[in-house]
C-alpha cells in the first residue's frame, strides 16, 4: 500500500494505492472515488462503546455509527478518501505504540491497527459538546484529518491544549482534562472551557482551528431547525 | 516578544514566544495550545460596565484572557481565530485602529482598548452599537474570514459592510442601503458603507453573512 497526499493543506485528500488483496478501514462517508473492483463492506466499530448501544451514543455525539472496510480484488486498485471539513491530513505510523485520537479526527487505518472507542471522554457542560476519544494500537498506518493545518508539539514537561484543538496524542503522555483557570467562574467566562493538560514526554498533534467554534459562529446565525 | 504567523493565508495561526516577564492579552477562546508553565487570568473587556453593555448590544465576547510568563525561560503560546482565513498585525506607535466585531484576536502591553459608541446605523447593519478602538504603542493582531486586502482611502470609498474588518478612526463611516430599499433587496448587496476621510481600511475576501445567506435556505 502506498499513500499519496494531494492538495495539502487546505483541501487535503488521500490517494491510496492498494496492492491486490489489501484492506483499509475508513470513517463511513469518507470515500470520494475508487477502482470499481474494490469490495466495500460496512461494520460497526468494535470495543467498549462499540456495538449497537455504543453506536447510538456516538450518533448522539454526531459521530458515525459505522466504519467502511475497503478490500482490493486480484489487481492493484486506487482509493481516494477525504474528510468533510477543509483542512490537512496526517499519516501516523504505529509500531506497537498507542495513539489517542479525537474521534472526529479519525479518517482511516490499515488492518494491523485496532481502533477502539476506549472511553467515552466527557461532555463539556460549558460548550455543550462531547469529546470522544478513540485509542489506536498495534502496528500499521493511521490517517488523521484536521480542521485547518496540523502542528506537532514535542512535549517535554508541561503542555496545555484546548480540547477543541486536539487531533491526537501519544499515549506515553500523562494527561488530565482540566480547566485552565483556577476558579470555576474564570473557566466559565474565559471561553477556554476545558483544556487537556499533558505531562511527560511524547507528541501531541494539534489543529490550528476549532471546528466547534467555527460551527457556533455560523450556526448561531442560522434559524433554529 | 517573538511572533510568527504560520499557515497563511487560509489557516493563519499566531505562534508567540513570551520572554520572562512578558504577557499577551487575547480574546476569550483564542488560545489553541500553550506551554503549561504560562499563567492565565481572565478579565473584563474594558471594565465591567462597558463589558456588559458590549455583551448585550455588540454581540462579542465579554472577556479577555491575559497570558503571562512568570518563569525564567521563554514560553510558547499558539493563538488562533474561530473562522478560517488570514491574520495580520499592526504596530500602533501612536496610531489608532477600529476593529469590526469578530476581528480582534490579541494585543500586547501598551495598547489601550476602548469601546466606543458606533451609532444606530451600525446597529441596523448588524454590526453592534459599539466598536472596538485600539490605541497606544502596543501591537494588535486581528484576523479575517478569507484573505485580507488593504485599501488606502483618499477621499471616499464604498465597501460592503460584511467585508469590512478594520479601519483607521480618521475615516468616518456612513452605513446605508446601497441603492434605495428595493434596489438593496434585489441586488443582494444589503448594507453598504460609505467611508469618508483619509486612512487605511482592511477588507476580508469572504463574509460570514454571505455563508449564512447561502446556508439558510438549505436548512430544513
């Protein structure tokens, strides 16, 4: 399998060159185009928070219940996958390590990678938005997407990221979901509701823009449904 | 203070390095990520009363966050805006700049932030009763939805209200309909702004209202 990224960073799309009998799983709805002999099947995401009940929970959070599995036939094939929002795509290679992914940042992964809804994260009562985490482990490739560009921070010590700007982070890091202000009133008024406080060593991938903030900016001007 | 605006123009993001003892003031929600060693405080925008008035009548965030480096080493912070687009900065050096709602991102020490009465015409055009005026000797960072263009207005100039980002206060604004009531409604130009005077104007290449007008009929 060979991965080619086109139109980075604002309109990134992943062109996947598949060898015969290869497999790739992707977020449902991510397929843009593909060779006609690729076989597509749909499954429910496994793990804690997977299955029907977990699926319903994710639907409430605006997440897809299903993932698509693409399998090439007896000849090489091409598959184009893209996220919904404008922004960049980042490939990350797992080799026995663990990566925590913000669920909306997951685009695709190769079969050697197990992607589980490890824990359901939390619902921010300040912004009313839920943050769901996926954990990816095993070995292979994970393809991530972002709203905006992606910048990488090599954490060594203490680092703080707004929850809306997290794409993924290495599990070697310790983390706490906390408020950046000492007081609750400050946390409420600062607009920086909850942040993720990282400690230790490892990489954090951040997106330059917050999809929730952009959604509220536009959504606030639209008539209620 | 060292700064770098990266990912211009579509995803412009401000990367700042604060030296020991330095601070930056930023709009609520602008912080994307930062060193865990920086301290953050939240304050009212221009005092309590104007802050409240602004919240009710201007429609922008009430609060401002102050990030300060109380350590002995340089620390990094990343600031951004909610819309996708470009970011620019101006060193005031005694100059003044007025920002339209949503444009403000951050300012450095030495900048005076004031809320000024913008008038009912501005309110009718959906721009709020108050405007943000920054003066002093600091640096101001602001952003746009889309790309940023600057125009040196010599005498008079007409801009669509939704595309105006910032202007020097030497320019007088006159918000009005573009060509009478019927003309305005049919041309889709809505409110236009007749600028008079001499000074610099910053325009954005897209308008949030334009996106909203596109999406509105598609909602069901």
